[in-house]
């Protein structure tokens, strides 16, 4: 089910079906995170396609369930809730890095107690 598209009917570059999150950098580029496709699409501030990166998998730069996206300096980071990690994509040419995220066992926590 198509949520948003830009361009002609035959242009699949800018079609999105399951947008999970969106981030904007200092240059006003827009980064669109898609859960189903497990990709990040970067658009210029005017909406022109710049690049697409990431893919489904378990290796560096790959996702199983991408959930949140953000920008820090010239890097883009994405959290993956099933892999329990953060992937960082430095600039357009850098290799992605991944960091495991400690998971808190919430089964022993009581609701309403801080």
C-alpha cells in the first residue's frame, strides 16, 4: 500500500510504503527510514533524490526492524529494535558501524515506581 510518491508512475526511486521515521540534517536534507524495505532514502532540501542506503540483513549497515533515525553531525544513526543495536552511517562515503545496545530486563520492574 503506497503512502507517498514523487515523480512519474514508472519512477520507483521515490515511492514509500512504510515510513517509520524521518530526520533532517543541518543542510536540510531529509532522511526517510522505511521499515518494510529496511532502507534509508536521502532527499535534498528541495525533495530531489540523493541516495538510498541500508538493506535487510544482520551485517553492518543492515536491518531487521529499523525503528528510529537521527542525525549527529555528518552521520546518520538508526536503531534496530530486533537486533538491539545502533548503526551509524558516517557521511556519504564512510563504512557503517554498529554498536550493541544494552537491554534492560523489564520483567522485574513494577509499574508506576521510579
